[in-house]
C-alpha cells in the first residue's frame, strides 16, 4: 500500500500525545536537578544532590513505596481471585444472570473519590453503620480509619470494592470468547468440574489473566484518590503511598525540585518492576 | 457435591451483591436524614428509625447564596470535559490504531508493537508525576484553571485506552475487507471511512464507554489543575467532605454524581451478553 498514507493515520494521535507529554517529561527531569522550593522558586542547577538525598536520606519515600507495593499487590490478588470466581459463576446459565452481571459491574462506573467519601461515613468509627452493626453482635468498635494496621485493610476493602468489577469484566469477556471445543472434549472425557477448571479453563484463560492482572497492577499502582479521601495517608504515615508522598513534598511543601526527583525515580522503578512482573507472570502461567 | 457447590455459589453471589449495594443503600438512607438522625445514633430505615427530610436534596437546587451547593455547573463542566476529551481521543486513537493494525512501521529498532506499547504505556504514568509539570505548563500558556486545559490533560489519560481497545479490535476485523474496498477503487481513506469504520461500531462504542468512564471518574488532575473558575464534579463533592459533616447533602450529591454512569453498566452488560465485548477487550 502507498507509503505515505500510513503516516496520515498514525501521526495525528502520536504527535498530539508526544506534544502534550514531551514538555512534562523533560521538565520533570530538568526540575529534578534543581533546588526549586518555596524559598528559591527558580530553575537553578544543583546536580544530583536531590538524588543523593533520596537514596541516602529519605526512608519515608522507600517506606511509602513498599507500602504501595503491598497495597497494590494484595488488592490485585484479591481482585483477581474474586473477579475470576464471580466471572465463572455468571458465565454459564444461572438465575438472574444479567441482573448479577450488571450489579457486579456497577462499582467501576462510580467515581472512586466520591464513593470513598461515602465509605468514609460508612466506616465512621462512632456514627457509621459498620461499627454499629458489629456492636450489636458484641464486637467492640473497630478503629477502621485511625488504627495504623486496620486503616490499611480499610483501604484494601474499598479498593477491592471499587476495582474487582474491572477484573470481572475483563475475565468474563475472556471467558465468553473461549472456543467451545476443549470444553466439549473435556465433557466427553467426563472430567469433573474441578479438573475441567484446572486443565481446560485456567490454561485457556492464562493470556487473558496476565493481561488483566498487568492492567490492574498499572492502575492499582496509582492508588491515590482512595487514600487521599479516606485517610489522607494517616494515621501518621500508615497508609501513605508513593504518589501521596510526592504530592505532599511537591504541592504541600512546595519542594518542587525534590518532588520531581521522587517522581522521576518512582516512574523508572514502576516501569522496571512492571516489566519484570509481566515477564515472571508469563513464565509462571503459560507452560509451553 | 453438586448441591453443595450450587449452595456455595449462590451464597457467595448474594454476599458479594450485598457488599456492592451496601454503600449505595447507606448513601440513599443518609441523604434523607437531618442533623439529629445522623449525629444521635446510627439510623437506617426511614420512618422506622428516623423521620426523613428532603433537606439534603433541596440544598442541591438552592442557590449558593442561600446556603445551597451549586452542583449544576460542575456537572456540566464534567460532562463537557469528559465528552470532548473522549471524542478527541477516540478520533485520534482510532486513526492511530488503524495504522498500527494495518501498516508496518519501521524506524530503527522501533516496530509496530513498540509504538502500540508507547501509547498504552502512558497509563503507567502516575498522575502525580504529570501534575506538577502540567501545572507549570498550563500556567505558562494561560490554560490553568480552564476547561480547555483539562481537556488537553484528559486526552493523555484517555487516548491510550482508545488505542488499546481499537488496535485489538481492528486486528480482528478481516483485512480482506479493506483490500476488497481498495480493489473496488476506494483510496485508503475511503476504505477506512466507508468500509472499516461502519464494521467497527461495537469496538468504537466499547472504546467510547471506557474513555467516558475513565474521564468521568478522574479526580486528581481536576483537583490540582483547577481552583475557582472551573470546578469538576468530583472536586466539588470532595470539597463538601472537608466541611463539617452535613452527611445528608454529601450523600445526595454523591448519589447524583455517580448516577449517570450506572446506565453505562447496563450498556456494557448488553454488549457483554451479545458477545461483542469479548472481541473488543481481548
């Protein structure tokens, strides 16, 4: 086909994207080499001082990063298990199939911050329904938002509520597109439902599963909205994730230069670790 | 064994449904409460536990001067930004996806897959990383705190989704379709516009829905990049949260903000059941 047409199709989108992004990225890198803060709001050049500070003198960033890893990996695992189970359950004929499918999809259509505002009243320690109902069966008030350990689980609960539907959607769409023949063969062999799942459904779903997990991990690594509204990173720094820490440094304390250093480092770590995770998952789940 | 499985299945489905519905029920109930029924003790059922009032909903239509919450303007702002950015993303994303699906690109070590990955990888970018430079970028060109500025930023957010869905979709549209059109004397643009596009409507709808969802639910960029001139819905609702617990108007405005997209759930389910989505999402 003619040589130039393909560029007419590709370039508008590509250039708009690059055009919008090129400045922020270069700017972030340049900014990370400066000491821009509220006292000296200027683009001076201080070399890699910020990077030295990050790698030698900022345990809070690394803590927030490990916390983020814990939160995103555990929510995605939960979402995968629950989402897969739900998808399997409404895959074949059951009563009110379409009703349940709609219900299971609804949370991902709702704005996370807005639902988190509701969750906050839901988990309110003295005026919320959860502690009230638990109180009736004799379980003392649980400090959903002010206990450093429990607050993490509250964040996980809200994230699972919000995003399991996305996993469910991707996996159900995958299930519905599977070829019929392997299942017929398994049925003829008289395989039990469990064996059918282990030897037919799961292997067939492996590529889709990997795709879904990676997409969810990417999105989960950006956990920010939920934390912002639910706990504001607290109590203390118990639920502070990397994004939130960068937000505090950059837009609350106006250490723009240092925040840019954090941003850039964080981005590089994210890209590397997601690539590794994708490789490892592919090795684990797809047996040649 | 079979019976036990069925029993467990329905138990699980029921429990999950309760979990999903619970915050909505709580919000509906709270939106009809007044100060007394929120703050004295936890109440659930109107008339039985507390006397319902429409105060929470009435606040939404009152003018701000008389103690109301102006939610109408943010509502329209959100609709405008989401729809404009989605439209631009779909148009540009679909064109790019078509190019990536049909033609071969080669530039040094860069191949089609790398370009596709470049598009999609923009989703990896945490909003916070972009928000500081965007803040300075938009204030330089005078688009800070404006609808247009947000649209520009949202395009970055949404175009990867459009490309992701449409590349996979076009890969499943048989190539013979465009080839026949070309033999019949169409030029590549006509082949795309007259033949491929009409056959891609399910994909376009799915891509459109996803753009609308992810545009509508974004909070962070709107929060950082706008202040007073322009407010989007999520920012407005969260701002209510920081003031002292008027949970009734908070719940009412939250419900009314999430309502429109719940319709999308029905549309998605329709496509899912018809089998159109499977192609578009794989």
